[in-house]
């Protein structure tokens, strides 16, 4: 389902051309009727229900939704860290089972080894794949250079800022040359300025390598700024509510946050995630506990 935008947005030839070209590419990731149930003391709880979507080669797709919609459960299944209850996930047409180098993962927490330098952290996956010596060291340096940390290759994680640590985590995930990079709210713990910088870094990285990115976020601006398409989940159970093609032209820039296309897309996402009925039900039944003889409203 496409976003219902004002007619002047539908007439953007550049946007139409971009999505026509995208859909001509091969399907990299195919999620088919994905279910996930958990057994609790109160019975079975459905986290995901009949989730279906496709990700094309070199697409940037974000997943958003209200709390409890199963975003992190979905990405853990795609990474092979959890098994689905039903359905299947295909990568290049082959069913996935368990973690593998073809699917890189970046978590919200940096998950770096504190006793290893930047270079050694990036080399870790290459070592696990059986590599050794100057060859994998040279390869690690290329990825470190890609994320702009060449001057810090011998630094330890405790000597780096939050944004720099996350760039190391991205380089480590990319060093194994995965087909798809899975990112679970990777910038959620960063301050606003660092987060904006990291968004720009990520777009530059994505532009320069052959990688498909599936990105979990709760930030609507971030989802629109980064993505080709946005998968919107609804909660209880987690189901695909809508798939939105982002009508904001590329290359992206922070100035586009004020564009009509950007604002219209954000308004639509707000309607989907925070419908008016939900906002009304969130009104708290507040009882004034004391009379302070003033009016602050």
C-alpha cells in the first residue's frame, strides 16, 4: 500500500523513476507469513502475525511502529538470533536459519570488545572466518577508513565517543561483506547532534558499497530521512499496517526536513502510529493533590 499524499507529490517524476528502478532489482530479502508466539505464565502471546514484505537489492528500508509492535523481535529473527513460530525468511531465495556472515547486525549498544583496539575489533569477524595475517589487517583498515576512523585504528573503545564506537560496530559488521545489514535502533543512545552526524555517515557508507539496509527506529524524522520505504507495524499483535514509499528525493539533506513531501510523510506516519483515538485514551485521570493558588496552564 502506498502513502496517500496530495496530488502534487504523486506527480514527482524523479520519485516515480526512483521507485520504478528499485522494483526492477532482484528481491534480496523475502519475509513470508512470519509468525512469532511466546509462551508466558498467562498463556501464549503473539508478537508477530503474518508479516509479509520484500527488500530489494541496495534498498534502505526502515521499520517503525508503536512500543510492543515486535520491531526488535522481527530483526532478531532476520538475524537468526530467534526462530519464528511460523512462516519463513528467504535471503537470495534460500531459507535462513541461525546467524551467518551474509547478515550483519548492529545493535543499539556498541557491543565492542573493550580489550581489543578499533582495528582488532574490526578484524574479529575476519578472524572467525579463518583469515589471518596482513591480508585481513589490510582489509580491516579499508573498512575503518570507510567509516572515517583511520586516525583511531589503534585506540581502545574507552577512548572513543559514542558515535565513534558505533562507527566501529558498523565497520565490524561490514567487514564480512554481508548481503544485508540489520540495524536495531543503532543511534538511539546518541545525543541529537551525534545522531544527526551518524545518519549522514550511514547514508555515505550505504551509497558507496553494495549493501541493503534494514533499519529499526522509533524516530519518524530518522526513518524518512534515511529510507526508500518505511514498513509500519501495528501492535498487539505485530502486523504490517502499511508500507510507505518515501517521496523525498535523493540525495538527502537536513534541509529537506522542512519540505512539503517530508512533512506530509511524517503526518501520515503520525496518523498510523498515534491515531486520534489512542491519543484520547492516553488522557490521565489526574487528581489535584494540593491547592497552590496559581494557574500554570
